[in-house]
């Protein structure tokens, strides 16, 4: 039996839903947090060190009449993830959507890379995704009554990267981690489907930020010249993809990585 299609007028209304965004205090994460709040969700903004930035995002959301909460946790540490999930459920009353956005992307040439650099990038981008997914999924399952109809309304979204399939200089640790995120997404989708939890990933292309054009003028110029849509991405572009995947509009979508890159992967090689 197929699930009934939601009315389009309310399909992106997430009122009553609780959304946790790891690394939600800045960049793509803050854009995701604000966009989900616009859709009516109660948003938990996770951060590691930047409390002031997280509270700024919370303030912006609350100024729009929506609810938000800033919670500190290092998602590479299992005990801290347990605390993050428990506090989210304690304060907000549940957990419906997890966005695994936390990550780091330092430059380090392969031949010069220290073991600690490799480990830190894998931990932040891949291990953190696993710990949050595992703990969140366990809680989602526990919170759902056994006799409740399964409508696949719970969703986990992992932020990957186009670098999972396209190498980048001095990013061997990061590309390996994001390739792992893509495969982990498919495996998690397979294992969690029976519990009504959909798992997908979004792979951003180059996202603009203040100062980027001054720091990397050649790269930005090359991107704009090659990308079919001719511009850099914005945090809102990634947020809208996440919002779609979390909504009933994506009720029959799981185990996919959605590239949001302005078409750069469709650009000719020569």
C-alpha cells in the first residue's frame, strides 16, 4: 500500500517537528538551522566551541517567532553525543530529524600529513556522523509507539561533499571521509528503513562565504567559468535540499546522495 501524497500547501510545514543540526552555529549549518526554523521546526543548534555564534543563530530564529536551542557537544565523543541527544529529547520532547553537518576541512598535502591530522578529519567528518546517527536512530525508535503507523516521517541527512567523488589537492583525508559518509548513508538507509527512518546525504559544491574571493580568487573564477549555473552556492541552497529530504515530499527517497553543486559535475572535462 502506498503512502498518501501530502497536500502541497503543507508539505514543507514542519511545525511540531524537532530538528537537531550538528555544527549548526555557522556556515552551512547555520543556514540549515534557520531554514528549518522557517518551516516551523523546533531547532537544536549544536556547537563545539562557538557558543556566541550558536546563540546568535538562536536569537535570529527566535526573532522570527520560532523556537531554537543551543547545545554544546563534541560529536566525535560518544558520551557527549549521548548527552546531546538526551538533552534534546528532554527539552524538546522528541527528535524527528537529524542533520549531520559538523565537520572540518583543513588543507594538508598527503606526503606531509601527520597521523593526527588524518585522525582528526576522519573523526570530525565520519565518526561524528556515525555516533550521531546511531544514537539518534536508537532514540527515534524508542520514542515511536509499536502500534503507530509507519510513515517514514523521521529522517537523517548527512552533509557530504562533491569531493567524495572528485579529488582535491591536499584533501586526501577529507575526500576519504566524505566518500565514507556517502557509503555509510546507503548502509544506514538499508538498516534503518524497517524502523521508518530515511537516511540521505547532500553533497554541496563550492559555497560562498565572506572573504573567499580574496583568499582564493583563481579558484572562484575557475568555478564560475566552469559551473553550468555560473555561480557559487549559498548555505540556503544546501538548506533547501535538506528541507526537501526531510519533508513528506521525499517520503520514498532513502539511501541517496543529492549533489547540490550548480551543475559542476556535469561540466565537460575539456
